[in-house]
C-alpha cells in the first residue's frame, strides 16, 4: 500500500514537472522589468490591431477582385454563371 502511494506521488511530481516545462515554453524568453510590462502589453495590443486591419483589408481586396472577375467573365466573355439550388424540381 505504501509503495503504491509512493509511486502515485512520484507520477504526480513527474506530471507536474512536465506541466511546468510546457508552461515555461509559452512564457517570455527574457524576464522583463516591472515598468516594461505595461509597454509590452500595449505594444502587443497595437500589433494585434494592426494585423487585424491587414487581414480585413486582404479579405476586402479578395471580395473586390472576385466581383471584378465575375463581371469580366459575364459581361466581356458572355459566360453565364448560374447557381441551381439542389433538390429543387
């Protein structure tokens, strides 16, 4: 009974070490001073906002390009693009 309890404790400690190692992987690489923390947070939020804006701009450009391609195909080349609803008799 005692040996099983010791094995359980050893496995628990080994699991805790693995969790600590994985959590340290996602942490900062170098420790930042206390005054630098808020600046890093604001910089991260600004970078996220900038990248979100770039993503929205890319999607907008894609939609405009697809509309232009549709107009060129239908108006210039005269190809009709029709979408038929499945299951409709």
